[in-house]
């Protein structure tokens, strides 16, 4: 567990940012509240962060902040869905997801012209997983079903997608972000995907 | 944008109203708003109660006010006794008096004179606190943090002794931290000045540390 966390002191040392900057970014919602893990140590209360996530995020903020306002950055990182919809031809033209993924969606929801942002994320996640080669098309259908039915319930909060396979049978779980999961021995966690980073990638793709 | 002109609420005397979206909300006397309010300007003189969230460009409170939900505003000026049960998010907060916030408080400018209790974290770019009594926050963080004890006439001193006037916090972290009459577990910063009557268990600093002779610091560490 200790390997995955970094203390605030070490983080500031490593990245060269100041307390003030860190607090300002937190105020602007660039760093989500649930990344701040407070613990008592022998040197008094300390704050820890999930190491990989925070380093990646700070790297992005530092690189982007000169050209982008902090408010725009907050939109980029926010896991909530913006009210956008995309036309079918735009999605194909801009090559956001592969045609196979689109076809899978059409099979499931019938013919469509406009894709809501919510659906778009579902297809995007599907596409990402298909591209890894770890998921079959049939399993993709289950994934779409899960995302369509349940993703809304997280209501903008960060969540992770778990892809689990046991003896050839696949299943998907959506769990709230950063929680720990333990599986029985026979089951295999094929993939854990942080949905918010997929959304981030999608938003960069769109803008 | 909304093209329809927004209405106002004006209460003089004792009355209550339902929530909604308004241009101006003025309360003189005793007023209650049952629900969430969104408005450009919220002004309360006397006793006001909002039984929901308050969102406004400008909030001006004189007297006693209670807000049950969260407050989001651009600028806030409070004189008197104010209780906010939810989180407070505001660009610039300025108050004289006694303020209680039941959750986190974040602002770019935070100027306080009087007493306060913040159950969560106080996160502001520029924090200026003049202590007149007991002040407490769980955690304080920002760029510039200055805490001053009000001195002066005999009356102030007596009141201070009577109410055991000081600021207490578990953690105080900032780039420039200047404290007086503060009790804290940990203070971390680049440039730290621990002034008179402070009791700090542990100070961690990067560039500069100054400790007043009457302050008590158990451990100090240069990073």
C-alpha cells in the first residue's frame, strides 16, 4: 500500500510546486477531493495522494497551464458529462472510435443519427477495450449494456470499470473510484479502467 | 441566456417566501426563504434564514443569518452572526463577527475579524485573520496566511482573557505563514514566522523560520 501513496511533502519536493499552488489547484477542482488521503503519522497529520494518478495529473497541469486557463483545465479533468451530442458523420469523420464499435452500438440500440455524450463515452470505452485485444465482441455487448444501464447512476463521480473473467465467462463491474477489490483465486481481473481518464482522453480528442 | 427579466424578493417586517431565481433578494426584519435561492444580490439586515442552498453574485449580511445548505458567491460581506451549514465557496470573503461553517470553506481572499469555527478545511489564496476570540478550523491551507491577535485597549484584553482568545487548527500549510496566538499540531511552509503566544508542536519549513521568544515550538525541521 505504501508504494502506491506519496506524501504531500515528497510530492512537493519531487514536482517543485509550492503549497500555495497545490491548494489553488484543489480550489479550482483540478485535483479531486478523494485523492487527499489524511493519515496520522508520528510527525503529525499528513496528507497522502495516490502516487501515479497525482504525478500524472500534476504533470498535465504544469504543461497545460501556460496556454489554458485553470477553469478550462477543470472542465477537462471533471468526470461529469457535458451537454454535448455528436452526429454520426462527425464521429466517423473525426475517427473517434472504430467502425466495429459503432456497429456494435447500432446492433444494440438500433439505428441512430445523434449520439449523446453518455453513449459516446460508452462506445469510447468499448473501443479502447477492443483495441487492447483482451475483449471479444460478444463481451463488448455486455460492456455496452452495463455502461448504458448503470454509468448514469454515478452522476459525475469518478468510477472504475472492472473486467473480470472466470473460466471463460466474462462479467463487468462498475465501482466507485479508488476502492479496493479482492477476487477469488479462479477469477481473473483482465482489466481495470478508470473511466474518468477515458473521459479525459475523449475530451482531448474532441477539442 | 435568459431574456425574461427576473423578479425580486423584498421582505420588510416578518415574512417568508419560497425559493427560486431572482434578481435581488432584500430582507429587512425577519425573513425566511423555504428552499434554494439563486440571485444576483442577496442582502439581509436583521434575521434571515435560508432553508436551502444560496447562490449569488453578491451577498451582504448584517445581523443574524442561517443558511442550511451550501453557499456559492462571488463576493461576500458579513457583519454579525452567520451560520452556514454546508460548504462555502466564494471569491472574496470579508467578515466581522462570528461565523460558523459546517463544512469546507474556500476562497481566493479570506479576511476575517472576530471569531469563527470552520468544521472542514479553510483553503484560500490569501488569508488574513484578526483574532477577537476563539477561532477554530480543522486545516488551513493557502499561499499567504497571516494571523494577528488584536491588541489595544483594556476592554479587548479582558475579553480576550475571558474567552481564551486564540486560533486553533490541526494543520496549517502555506507558502508564507505568519502566526500569532495560534495553537496548532503542525505548521508547514516556505517562510514561517511564529509570533507571540503560539503553541506549535511541529514546524517544518523550507527557507526561513522565525520564532518569537514567547512562542513554544516543540520540534522544528528544515526540509
